[in-house]
């Protein structure tokens, strides 16, 4: 529901903002809004940045351009985790064209299923947003927008090959034909890679074979405008991933065997039907019905399955009584069904939510407030809210402040996984949603080709869900008395204090384009004072591009500091990777592309006992056509 194509942004207020040169975003307020009216820390990664980035995946793109931290069990295609402001992946909500995606059994988005080839742009709202989007927006929201059929017909083809047996191919076409718009894309990516696990790993999972991946994705959308300001749209997205990995299985004598060929086969599909209507200049409504499925089958000789099915209905109405004032009311109905080969039976839960959001302009001050009430069949009711605003302090400069509450829902595994999950109805032992309180202060500035942004933030989270050990001296009274929990259970066991500073900056000088980002994170368990695992205290990203005529040259540097891993004091070492790229438009519509990833062949450990590929060269060619020519 929140994702609207550019053709849908035609209200008088939004058109006026766009004419003034403001960036129009959706994620920060559920409705198309000029970015400088929002109090939140929102990052837009546009189509040009995606096209010219050296990122090897969606998660790698996010950390380079939005400052998010990443952990991955190997190279591209391996299982990935993304941390926004120190929050775990389970606290990050991911939407694709407005549809919630991910696994409700595992409780997180599956970034490895997403392909850069079909993406038009990405909006990242850094900071809690449960009051707009509900559960799992405790750390932030990532909304991905695929290509839409706007303007004159256009098409593109791209093929590329690289070392480690890498190859990519994609095709896309889109355009508007009278009252009908259409877009489609298809992409295939493959990588032979290296063994994801290092020799002599702690759990003896190492297998010298290559742990590569194969991923095929496709998208399609069709829209019809029966009248001015009205659009009926249908969209589908599908992805199939086959990723090899190293693991162990138990033999009859209870010894472990790492020799099987382990695969994780992940199929994801989503479809949505939406109707957007503008009733004059003051009223806008959107209706959306969507479905999403995530089906993971993983293992060697024994196959485990985790499947999520979601059905969602959204209704939203926005009233703009005058310029600079808007009030949005929304309803969300969500049904989630989960199947796992480990569960005793299939499980289901329903969620109903009401949202009220206000944006107002009072002279130089921009106000933002939102309130949401969720009622869930598994964890009862949760109310969250945010209040903030910004004020212009000089031409091109503004300061902003935002405070709010958030929550993260327990996953189906937290509730139902045998010998771990605690189902609803267990009284004092029932798992409560994680609750957060946050505050942030920021300043943004633009002048003469330069832009800067700084945000200082703090988020305190209580009732963190984790495993309460019993067999090694843990508190048995925390778990239900059933003997099934004699070794431990899922429980609300700790608190977290997350705080930090994010700095962004960019400049354009003659033929040069520069961008820099620094992220400082202090993420600790407030109960013990220990740093949370896999969160680096510092992460820096710097890029420089030189563009002249038909040529573009560029380099980027990414530094990730040390981060703790496990409870034995082990630290993942810091690493610095340097990427180089070159593009040459050698004929109208034709571009030759080359890049070298990890040019210095840095040893990168994305997680303990795991490794990523070393230096990797790529060479590709792209063809772009447009009827405008």
C-alpha cells in the first residue's frame, strides 16, 4: 500500500513540492512527501547510484550508501543479516513495492533472495517506525521499489562475467501506452565462489567444495488509468535461489559428518492488486490486497522446510485541507501462516491495525506525529507512537528531532519451535514483544553542490527475546515447567542500549563526484554491559567518481571495524576493501563496464569461521534503448 509509482503522485501539494526541486519519498509518512518535511533520518538510493555502484548484492549496497552494517555466512547468495542502528535483522522491516516480505518463521527478511537487477530505487528509514508500519520496524524500514511503466517505452539488456565462475544477465522493458502502463524484468545470477567455511572451524563444518549460488528473479506490473487521478494496478515478483553451504549432520553413532552437499533452496513470490484514487485536490485513497510466500528447503541428506504465507489488506485515506497540512488514516489486516518440518502442526496468527499520521507546516516549522494500535492473536495489543519536527535555521539548513516507541513481534520459531518456543497461553511464561523507546537529533545542510547530514540517536530496548539456558546453571524458573524446557527456552531475558552518530556528506566539483559516510555505533546489552555481537563500533564508506564525456571512472573504500562474535571474547578483525570501476559508452546506447572488487585482495571474514571471495574482476556490456531518441 505505501508504494506508489511516480504517475500516482499528482496531488497539488506534491506537485508543488516536486516543482521546487524537493525529493519525493513515501516511506517516511506512508504518503508521497517532500523529504525535507519529514523528521526522520531517511536515505534515498536512486537508480543512478544503483547502476554505478560496485556493490555485489542488495545488502552490500545498503551498507555502502545507507550506513547499515552487514553480516553474511559467505559471499553473495549466502544468508545475510543487516543491522540498522545496531538492531538485529529481526527488527528491520523490508517492503517490496509496499508488500511486506521475509520469513515469519525465522522472523527476518531474506536479503539473499533479492536482486539488484530489478530495483529502481530504495528508501531507507533509519530509526524506529513501528508507529507507521507495525511489528519489526523497531530498527528501521527498507522499502524497495521495482521499475514502473512510466513515460516513453524503453528497454535494456546487460550481460557480465567475472572471476570465481561469476555471470549475470538481465533484461527489462517498461513504458506507458495511453491509459495503460507496463513493466517487466528478468535476471539470472550465478557464482561458483569459494568454500564459505574456513578450515579448522569450531564446529567441523568445513568442506573444501565451492559454495556457490544460482538466483533467478522476475518482476511484472500492469496498470490501467480509467480516469484522471485513478489507477488500478497489478504486480508480481518471483525469485528462486539455490545456494550451497557447509554444515554437519549427525550419524547414527552421534558423530558429525560434513561431507553431504548442503543446499538452501529459497523460493519467494508476491502479488498485489491496488487501486489508487485522487478525489479532487484534497482527498487521496489507496486500497491494496497482497499475498507473499517464502519457502525455504535446506539440508544435505535430511531436508528441513520453513514456509511463510501472508495475506494482507490495506486501506488508506489522506486528507489535505490546505497546503502544508495532511492527515492520513489507515487500516491494515494481516494473516500469517507458518509451516515447518519441525513444528507439530501448521500455525497461524492475525493482526489488525489502525494508523493515524499527521504532517503540518507552521511557518518555518514542520511537524510530524503518528500513532498506531496493533491487535494480534498471538501477543495481544501494542500501541506505538512518534512525535517530531524540523525547523529551517538558514537557507538550505534545517535541524530535526524525533522521539517515539517501537516493538518487535516474536517470530513463529520463538513461539512454536520444539524445545525452544513458548506458545501463547503460557501465562507468566508467555513471550512478550520487545519494546523500544528512541530519540534522535539531526541537522541537514545543502549549499553550492555540497550536502551534509548528521544524526545522533539513542534507542533503549527492553524484553529482548533470546534463549534462556537452563542446563548450564541458567534460571529454570524462567521457562515453563514442562520437561521439554529442561535445557532452556525462548524468553524475554535482557535489555539493550543502542546509541550512536551517523554522518553523511557529498560534493560535486567540476567532473568529480564525492560521497562519504561514517557510522559510529555503541550497541550493548544493558543488563551485562557487553557489546552485542557482529556490531562494529565504526564503519566508513568513501567513494569518488570522475565523469567526462563517454567515460566514468570510480573508486570506493569500505572500512568495517572490529566486532565481537560469541561469548568467549573473540573479535572479528577489521577489514578494508577497495573497489575500482570504469564505464565507457562506446556507441549510442552501448556501454562497456569493468570493475575490480576487493582490489587489494583483503581477507574478509563476514562472520566467525566464514570467508568471502577475494579479489574479483568483472567485465560486462549494457544496451539501453528509449523511444525518446
